């Protein structure tokens, strides 16, 4: 008996992978990373989407 086709793997992908991305991302540091992690834990999809929109990707430093 299942939950209409939803398995543990589906829940893992939807809930854990966005949190993992926030934790290992170089888009935020320190307290901001902790805050984004809490946002993704309590509001998984909304928090992750806002994280991707608000934070900027890390810029690469060019060497001359």
C-alpha cells in the first residue's frame, strides 16, 4: 500500500536535495546559509525557489 505512487525516493528528491544544494552552495555564507537552510526545511519548494532567485551565483575571478 502506498501514497498514490509517491515513494520514499520521491520524497527524498523533493525535500532533501534542495536542502543539500543550499548547504553546499557558494551562493551564501555563514548566517545567511543557516537562514536559507531553515527556510528550505520549513518551506521546501518556496524557500528553494526564492533562494535561487534572490542569491547570485558566485563570480569566478579571472587571472591576467
